[in-house]
């Protein structure tokens, strides 16, 4: 088994009544949700900017 130095992370998590296991499960869930996403934040930002430009064009025509 490999030993990992946690550098005070257990104590920081304990302030929130959480453990390394809680943090690991949360992060894995996050990564799985990100993997299932069909569009990136950058892609969504492009869509938003395009929609704003179209709205501005409609307003001034």
C-alpha cells in the first residue's frame, strides 16, 4: 500500500465534518458528471455571446 502525505487536508475537511473518503466520492461524482456533459463551458459561452449579439442586432434594426 502506498502512503500519501495529506499535508493537513484531513484537518481542513474535519472543519466541515467531512473525511478524505467523502471528498474522494464527491470528486469522482463530479468527474463522472463532467464526462457525461455534451458541451463545455467554453462552448456554452460561445452560444451565450452569439445569442446576445443576435438580440442586439434585432434591437437596432
